[in-house]
C-alpha cells in the first residue's frame, strides 16, 4: 500500500522527487552502532526502493546485522524541500524476491549514465539487489505561506 497520497500537492511533489532524483543517501548502522551513509542510485515505487550494490560493501555487511536503514534526498529550494525516509532492507538472494518492473524502472532511469556499458555488464559488478520497504517519510515542502512539514504515516 502506498504511503504518499499523490492527490495531495505536497505528497505528489515528494513522489516526483523520489522518482526523478538521481541519487539518494542510504544510511545503515555498523555493527558497533556507528552510522554509515553512502550515495546510491535507486528506483522508487511507493513504498519500495530498489538499489543495486557490489556484494562486499560496508552497507551490505551492515544490513546483514541490522536491516534498519534511512534514506535522504539532497535538500533543494534553499533547504525548503527535504525528503527523509526510514525503512527495512532485504538483501535479495533470489530473482523472484524483487519486483522486476522496479528493475526495469531502474534500468530506464540510469541508461544514459551507463555510457557504453550495458545494464547487464553493470549488474555483473553491482550484483547484490537491496530492496528497501519504506515505512515512514518525512518531508518539508515550500508552500505559499512558508514551509509545510509532513510525516507519513
């Protein structure tokens, strides 16, 4: 079930940013409790985020210990347009564990960024799919009278 109500202007704007932004910051928790944040490519389909990673990275090791993650878009509009999310990560181990339409969205979104590398070649390196089930979104959006703050749900 979708978290954002795209009939609302602020939620529609948040959904558009989550769809169009090229990079999201992924936050995981190291085994010693320290945070670890990295910029990643991603595909969004409310309430899911699909990320591909090299398998032997800190973020993957961290997710094996704790599936709790945070996601953050870079701020926009002079700090008046901020999107944060919280969720739980699944390390996908079988092809049937992630929605393939989301992988297609990912491929389409980043096709230009891969230059002469095919998606299949790129996926050979970034072979670990990470599926994030977003459970909460916090967004600040500019309005005619200032900035609106919204937490969903």
